[in-house]
C-alpha cells in the first residue's frame, strides 16, 4: 500500500500553526478598537476646543458668569475659614474652660508636682500648672488689695491648686475629665465653668448651622446660574442641534459640548473664588492683627490651605458639570428634529 504523497497543489500544514483568518480577525479587532478610541478622543478634544472658543468669543458675559459663581462659592468657604481661624483662639477659650483642682491643706509642693505630672499624661489634657499655697496667697494679695489684712493672719488659708487646661472643648468630655480628676487622692474640690462651655458650644454650633444653610442656598443658586447660562447657549444653537439630531446625532454627542462648557465655567469660577478668598483674608488680616495687638495677642488669620483650595476647585467643577447636565437633560427632549 502506498502512502499519500503531498503534491504542490496540496500544500502541507505546519503543526501548531495558527490559521490565517484568525490572525487577520485579531488584527482587525485591534485596529477597530484603536480607531474607535482615537475617534472618541478626537470628539472630546473637538468638543472641548469648541466650548473654549465660544466662551473666549464672549469674554464679558463669560467673566461675569464666572464672577457670580466665584462670589457664591467664596462666601460659605470664607465664613468657614473665619470660623476655623476663630476656633484657633482655643488658647483663650481653653483657659476659660480650665478645671481648677484644690488640694488638701496638708498637701505639699512635692505631692502637687507629682500629681501635676500624672495629670499631664491624660489624653484630653493639654497643660497642667501647679500653684503652691504661697504663690496663691501672693497672687490673691496683689489682686484683691487686701495685702495688709492678709499679713495679719496666723496661717495661710489658701490651698495649693492645679489648673488643668483641656485639649478639646466638649461638654461631655470635660464632665468625664472633671469626674476623673475629682476622684484623685488629696483633691478636696474641683471646679469647672460649664455654663461658659455650653455658651461657647452653642455659638460654634450656631455658626456651623448658619454656614451649612448658606452653603445649601448658594449651591442651589449656582446650579440655577449655570443651568440658565447653558440654557441660553442651547437656545442659540437650537437649529444646529436639530440638524445634528436629524442626521442621526446621539444625545451624548449633542450633550458633550455643553458639559464641557459647564466644567469650564466651574473651573474658572473656582479659580476666581480661590483668588478672592486669598486676597480677602490677606486684606482683613491687617485689621485683625492690629486689633489683636491691642489685647496683647499675636493672633493672625491664616490663608487658604492648599487642600481647601483644591476642594473648592473640585466642588466648583462638579457644580458646573451637574448644572450643565441638568439643563441639557431638561431641554434636550424639546429639541427634536421637525
């Protein structure tokens, strides 16, 4: 029996070789994906370029729209920064919230120093100061004006004390700290002005609520401003949009330039708001420093932190995008080809 012979018109097939049509299909898929990605990027580039050009061709109206956004953005952020700067006056507020520990009369200076070193290790304690009996008597004589009368006393009636400065101003935490310090040995009495703490907490809480309410109102106003601006751009391009949809343009294709326009408005408004805040705080800082010096303080306003500035910028871009998307989504249904 003869074995089959391979003739030139019957080419052999190499073992393990990949079929030609499979290679061609893979290359075709890769080229198709690259072409689609290139077209998608080119479309986004053209939309961004078109939106930027339209804003540049209307500099005055674009600037005032961005300025309105900047003012609306800078108001709540500025108030929040001022409240944060004021809260950094915690040194004065913490001194007002000091806990006074009065020891037994037989507690000496050595025990008082040891107790102070133990208290300073507490988590919520920022500072602890030991005041001896002699120091307390000298301060009382100086402040009360009864120096001659106090010198006639046979013994010093004032106990040694420890002034504890809390690290945070929180009513519940301070009450827990007060109870813990009151239970320490040789502590006869512990005092804390809780009424001042409650008033201070109420003032700070009221400020935070006011800033939150103002932020909500201004965010709603910003969405209306951006939405109304984008609506005007849509009306100016109504015929163009109807033609695009008539020839098969998708909603995403029509929506994209206006979304970029909203992002550009938000970005420019965020940059302007950052500049307004930096300039405003720097201008106000001169008066604040002058006032603080009259009270013997070195307090000054800090500028806009970089993290807060980028957060402001990101929030402005998101608001511009959301406002543009809402405006386009509302009016796109009305722009059907006739």
